[in-house]
C-alpha cells in the first residue's frame, strides 16, 4: 500500500459505509470516484472525500501515473460511541449509541 488516507471519527455508523466500501474495492481510483459520485448515500460523500485525499497524497509524493492507481484497501472500522439516555416506558430509560467510524483507503 503506497498511498493511504484516513478519515477518523466520521460521524456515521460503520455499518452504513461498508457496503459502499465493497463497491469500490479493487477498482481503479478514477472509476471508484465515478461510482461514489452517483451514490445517493451520505457515507458515499465521506468515502469520496477520503479517496480524494489518498489521490492527493499520491500526487504530493510524486506518483508515477495517477490514472493507473488502484484501490487495494478500503476498511471501515467502528470508532467510539456517544452514549445517551432516552426516556422509555414505565419510568425506565434506554441507551442510544451515537456511533462513529474510522475510514481507511489505500491505493497502489
């Protein structure tokens, strides 16, 4: 993995972003950007932003040919959680977990 970018503490559940990560894994970077651009999901914007950052890192490190870079590693890991209490029936409370995720994109 020559060039990588991370989006840490993304305010979205990892479960919502993983199917989008599966769409672009193994594709050329330009093709992956086109796929993400036309996805209606909010997680696609975050993944697209991370992929653009990885491409910028490759350009900054003087990659030989930017058009032939391939997305070899896309990981979406769970991050920390905000835990909030919500009133529930019969005087009880339930816990709401506001989830975060860490998005990693690797190009080669």
